[in-house]
C-alpha cells in the first residue's frame, strides 16, 4: 500500500524576530509522488502548537486521504510544543515525530525553563520515547502501534534518512525563508 503522509516543518527563523514563522506541509503518496502543499504561520515559541496544527490540518482539502502526519520532532517555531498524543487523538491519525538523534538526551526541557515556559514541561514529559528505526533515524509515535509507525516511515524513505514528505517540507520552508534551500535535511 502507498501511504499518504503529510510532512510538516518550520522555516529557519531568528528566535528574537517579532513576525511569525512560516510552516510548510507537503502531502506525498509513498516516497515519490507529491500530492499537495500548504503554507501557514505560527508565532515564535507560540502556545498550543497541537491545537494549531489540528485545526490547520482539518482545513486541508485532502485531510480525508491522510494516513499519517510526520513532524520533525515535537517543537514548532522554537519552543512551540506539539503533544503528539493529543494531535493524534484530535485528528484520528497516527502522528510521527522524526529526529536524527535519540530524544533521551534532548535539552528541550532546559530551554523551556530558561525561556520562562516551564508550564510546558508536562508536554515533554508525556511525549512517547523515540525508538531507533535506522542509524540517524529515531521515531516517537502516537495513534498507532510500533509496527505500523515503522511501516509508515519506511514507506516514505527515499533519498535521505528523513521521510520524503518531511524532507521536502524542510527544503521548501528553507527556500521561503532564505530565498533558496540550504542545510542538512
């Protein structure tokens, strides 16, 4: 089966910028067919990233075709935190938080405290632990079991260690912010 996975990533930004950060979503069937794209904005370190994403995704015309949502970790536009369990429940879909490194050594909690956002620590604490899928590919998931989460990710891999919908969202977001894509994906 060729899964329809929505990859979402934020654009590069300056943490002191007053304007919101662009957020890009790319819908792909499998690892080689782009089906759609969407762009929105979210405030730097904004609150309720889970609610924001749930409402945005529900407005997309292809929301009914989705099999999963893939995020680049649980942060959005800095310290906007996504509760992947809540997002999965609100969408009725698996949510996959993909990272290059194991999340056990994450310093998000320290950053929240330093930024005066310690009230968001419970989101970090209840976030499911990431599993290693491959070298350089770790996955936390909600709304599905381990076997299906890994199958969803494996079906979207192509050029890099990152799922193609997420890789393309990253490239597009970078181009929107800088005029051209750059950086490791």
